[in-house]
C-alpha cells in the first residue's frame, strides 16, 4: 500500500512539472508568434532588433504595436481565468464565470455610461476611473446574482438568470453607445465587443498594479480555499471565517473581472473554459496548483485567441470575444453534459 502511494505521488509530481512546463512553453511560443505575425510579418532578427535598439525601424511595431498588446493579453487573460476559478469555488459549480453570470456585462454597462458621461463633457477618463466604474458594475451584477441564489435552489436556474442579466446589460449598453452623439464615443463599440487593441503602456502599468497583487492575495488564500472546497462545515472546523472568506472571494473576483472589462471589454467563456482545462491537465482541484495554473492557462488561451483575431482575416480584425467563444463555448457544453451525466444539478 505504501509503495502504491509513493508511486502515485511520483506520478502526480511528474504531471505537475510537465503541466507547468507545457504552459510556460506555450506562453513563450504564442507570445513570440504574436510578435512576428501580423499585417507586417517580422523575421527573428528584426524582432530582436526592435527589442534591443531604441532607434531601430522595427521598434514601433515590436514595442508600441505588438508588445503593448501581448502583455495585457497575458495579464488580463490570467485575471479572467482566475476570476472564473474564484466564482466556481464560491458557487461550487464549474459553469460559473464572470461572463456566464452577467458580471462582465454589468461592468461593461456602468463603465460605458461613465465613459460617455465624461467624454461628452470633454473630460479625459483615467485608468483608475475605468477600474472603479467597472468594479461598481461588477458588484451590482454580483448583488443581483447573489439575491437570486438565495431564492433559486437549482444552480442551472441561477446560471440562466445570470445569462439573462448579461443580455439585459449588453442590450442597454449597445443602445447607449449607438445613440451617443460624439463620434469618439461611437468608437466605444469596438471596445464593447472585446479587444486588446487600444491599450497603452500607461494602462499596462495600472493593469499589472491591480492584477499581480490580486494574484498574490489569491495564492495566499490557497489553504482556506482548499478547505472551503470540502464544505463550509469542514472549513469552519479548520478555523476559516466563512463570512469574511466569501466576501474576499467576491471582492477578488470582482476586481479581476472589472480590470479586464475596463481595458479590454467583456471577453467571453475564458473564465469557465480555462479552469476546466486546467483541472483536466493537472488532474487535481487543489488551489495551490489551480491558482497559478489558471493564471498561466488564461494567459495562453487569450494569446492564442488574440493571434487568431489579428491574423485570420488581416488586415480586418475580429473581436477577441468572438474567438474565445468559438473555442470556449464547446468546453462549457461538455462541462454541462458531463454534469448532467453525473446527475449534477
């Protein structure tokens, strides 16, 4: 028996190392591919020339067009997947996610109204304002979802209600943007569909300042998250303050999804699909593994989807949300079918 356990531990360790090695390799590979591919293809020597020499002719393409898009895709993709993992932990359901539950759409609605209000008066909208407005919208949507969860016992009905909230918020947002007077405001339509295209270097600094501390805090909560996954009673016996812990999950998830919406708009299905893929890859739900795995997986997923969005029909560009839906929606369907087969709610 002891020999069998030792063998299982060794196999688990090998899977762990191989899994993270695969994610890091994919991250570096897609990041480099995103640099060289585009309407203007670059060779490897041209990429390094643009990276290393400030006066290079390729500097603008490498740093101010592509790198400024790659880094947000990594940070925001990881943030979105991590937000989905936290929501799935909170609701104890693998289908829960910021897009599915309408949280991203609520953030989009409040942010759109805020931006239109500021821009129509000629007032510049700063990064902090963007995040705060998105966070308020995310929390309002979360409040509706939580209120419904106390009345609805079946998780499937909660998901349906969340989807309806998302549709309502998206419809109102589209109406507000379409009938905006200022021509600059009308351009918000591209953002409302989801895109990493309009992010600037000063935005990247703010994104990193929000996402990375949230990642660290979430990782520090690995132990109580693991206890919570085993049930509230078990978590309480382990000394977890359930009320404070649930509030922390909501706030962290809200901050992460709000940051994504503030700078890239709503991005669909990443928060649901990536955590499921990481569980399949690592064969575990342990938070100490899943938290970094989800972050890296979300980064890889968004880099891959953004590559397709930029290059599939170049010079025309697809919205990132359209591409993530193509790859993420089938995974959500598979999760739902599996739960149905296992007799889940």
